[in-house]
């Protein structure tokens, strides 16, 4: 029998104090909701019945803004997970926080509750860029939050956004290096339908994204981080050695993950099938469903969908994929001539069973996966 993968747990907290003009996540204005915490705890017990006993790879509080949750709420979710499954040493317990929520007492409380990695939504250290993004923190608050996080948590990650028209974010990478932050996730500003930026563009107002400056900003960030021994272990993620995100690696490696909270996605392998789940989007529907015991919209992935997902996620990372695993699920071989061509042109690397992208291959990943999956 194949050993089950360790289980990653994602907890979605959908509330934010205000909605940023570029955000298309499942978010709602607000902060606390005691009923939602209870529903998440109930949902976790349903998942445990379904998954059986498993080791935990990681717990991740994402959102929305989970730094709006109280220490007691974080503590009850972490304790419930630990009670339901087993958490081996080294499991990552991460929480996404907004700089404006920085509070020493609360963050020390989070740490006591088990949080060992804080991921800060700094986005930029530039005041103009932050105001353009509609963030409720300024550069000073960003500096204070990062400095405080580094004193409290053993592992600190920052989110940075680049590609804002008319804004120079080239110094953000230097701030990361100077402060000694452990991990960076970068996001290119994109304009998604349904966001305030999209509506502004529809009205003919100035474009928020500039593709040329976006490419320049990314390359300057990449150079600064690379020069300073941050390893680009995934397309948009950099880490000092040993500080790679265990939780995100679980997605990219095709591990099983539980998704609780409104709109959260999950994947669980049961009886040889990989099942995809999506929780109800609206908090009210989610809470109702959690108490009724049937919470997710479930779909069994076909073997070829499972294989494609594994390939598309795995090739994002430096470590790549196992060819054998892919071909077993796909029930077909990877196109040999295409692989050879992509190796020849230095987009792919093939090392026995491992197929991975080169640095230049990761820059054109859609092209590569398109070639491999046709
Ligand atoms: S704080 Fe984050 S999740 Fe909330 S609206 Fe802004 S970008 Fe979206």
C-alpha cells in the first residue's frame, strides 16, 4: 500500500477591515465571527472522519485577514487540529498578517498558541505604492511590523507586489535583505474582474499595471534576492536555505490538503481516488453546512486531471516532478521528442526520474506545460 502523504491544513478567514481595490479573493468586510470559528472546528472533525489518522505537514491560516482573529480562536483551531491528527516535530504553523494588526501581546499569544511562521502582507515599503494599492498601512508601519515579527517568530515571510504603473518598487528587495527576512513571495499586480481597479479601467481611468515596468521590477527583485543567497525555489517564491514554505510545498508536491473556512479548496486521496472539494463561499452558508455535517462540494478528479495538476504544480518548483508518478496517473508517457527538445533548449532538466524546469524555463512555464500536455 502507498503511504499517504502528510496532510496540510488550510484555514480560510474571510474578513478584512477594508477591501483592497485589486483583491478578488473570497473576502468580506468585518473582523470577528464566533459562529464561524465554531463552524470551522466542526468542519475539521468531519474532515478527520473522512481522512482517518494522518501526520500533519502544516497548518496555514490564510484569508482575508486571519490576523484579525483572537489568540483564543487561533489557539482553539490549532489545538483541535493537534487533537484530531498528529503533529510531528517540524510541522509548520503559519499565519498571514497585515502590518496594521501588529501588536506585540497578540503576536506573542499567537506564538504560544503554536504559530511558528508569520507571513506579512507588506506589499511594498514605498508610501506612494502603498497608498496606490489602497492599503491601510504605510511604510513606517511596514517597517515596525517586520521588525516586531522578526523578534517574535522563528520564520518570517513577506508578500511583495510589483508591476504598479508609475511606481518604483525596486528598493523593496533591498529592504528584505537588510532586515534579514527569511522568505519572500512576490505577486505581479493583475487586474481581475469584479475589483475596483477593473471598474476604474472600464471607466477609462489610467491603467494600474504597466507590463514593461513589471518585467523590470521583477528582474531587479530577482537579482537583488539572488545576489544575497535567497533561493528562488518556486516561480515567485524565494527563501534562505531551510526557510522554504512547507505548506506551499505541499500544494506543489501534490500532497493532500484539508480546506476549511468559506470558499476553501481541499484535496484528499480516498480509496485510490483524489477528491477535490470546495467549501461554500458565503460565511452564512458555510456555517449552516458545517453544522449540518455535509460541507464540501466534492468532485472526483479523473486520473488524467490528477496527473495534469501534478505536472503543472510540480514544474513551478526547482525540485520538479517524478516522471514515473506522472505517467502512472496520466496512463500515458510524456512526449519524448518534446521533452528532449525542451531539455536541448535549456527549458527543462531531466535527471533520472526527476523532470524540472530551469530558471529560464520557469519564466515561460505556461508555454512548457502547454507543450507537454498537448
Ligand atoms: S487585506 Fe488582503 S485579502 Fe483583504 S482585501 Fe486586501 S488584499 Fe484582499
